[in-house]
């Protein structure tokens, strides 16, 4: 125990500097592809066919991304038909009611209630990292609360399964206003690969109003932190040149 303490005290600060600095440590998420202009339509077609989830669509010499289908396999990150790459983590966008809200109370501190509405656990694992010393979301004023009565924000991960639909609605209704909803991950936003399942009851926005979307499969911790900062008005949403399509997958 004492040796552990000495090692920790001697290794200085091990907390990410985000938001002033992005993370560059080994093992951190490698970013995501963005819409890319190629020299010819043939190259754009080649970029599209290499995607296993049909997230890339080609028209003329442009290759567009439907980020709600991208699973970050990186197949399109190299080779002759490589897509352009976004290396930062400003992925979150305002949506619905959130986009029209101009004043945001609780700018400095938020309490968050998390609901897993049927996820595969990938997004939940990323969210868990936020409370650990490395990402340390508490330093930014964000705290997880176990009760919706104390929550300002409802963070939802996963497609909404039939069994979780009512629980999600009840949790939202139990929160006092003003309140916001953060849909985290492609499944929460679009249903993604689970959308066609007979157990998927719809997207989060089909059950409760969503204010901020954080796309990704799963989104890395810094992208989720960006979503919280956008929600509190302390960061800008993803700039238009990387805000490619966020489309619902047809059920
Ligand atoms: S990284 Fe995303 S867009 Fe690129 S090939 Fe993989 S799933 Fe498709």
C-alpha cells in the first residue's frame, strides 16, 4: 500500500487536460471519418464499398458519412480510398428542444441520471471511465446521481428495448424541471444495428425529447464530456464541416 502511494505521488498528475488539450495517450480512441472529396467518382465509390456497415455513400466524387452507422472499424482510414479523419473529440450536436434553448441554467454543475435502455454495454463502459481519476468529470462539475429526483440531465445509452421503454419514460417524468436529455451512442440516436430487431421499440427521441446527441459506436469518454459541455453552453457543438448525416436506421 505504501509503495503504491509513493508510486502515485511520484508520477505527478495523470488526469486528462481536456477541454484545453486533447488526449494523445496510447489506446485512446482514434477519432472518426468525415465527409471526403475525392479526385474522381471511382475513388469515392471505392471508399463506399469498403465500409461493412454502409455508413459511406458516394455521389459524384464525394463520399458522405452517416455517423449513426459507423462502428469505427477503421477500414476506411488507409489505402488509396482513405477517408479524411477527425482526430479531435468534439462530436456532440444539439437537437430538438436543445437546439432552440438559448439560456442554460446550471452552467457550472450538473447531476446526471444514467439509464441503460438496452445497450450492448460498450457505451456504458465508456461512460464509466468519466468518473475515474483519469477523465475525472467531477473537475468539470459533472456528477452521477442514483435518483431521477436529484437529476438535471438524463443520459441514455442503447436502443430503447420494448422492456425499457416504460422505465425510461417514468425516469424522465420523475425528474424535476428544467431537465435535459443526452442520447449517447449510435444506438440511442438511431437504433444502429439493433434497429431492425423485434426487441427494439425505437430511438430515445421516439420516447422522450432529446437535447444533445453524442454519436459513436461507442463514443469515447472525451466525446461524451463534449456532449455535457455543449449541454451546459460551455462548448460549441460539432462544426458543420464534420456534422455529417445523423440518420435514423429504418425499422
Ligand atoms: S470506420 Fe466507420 S465509415 Fe469507416 S469503414 Fe469502418 S464503419 Fe465504415
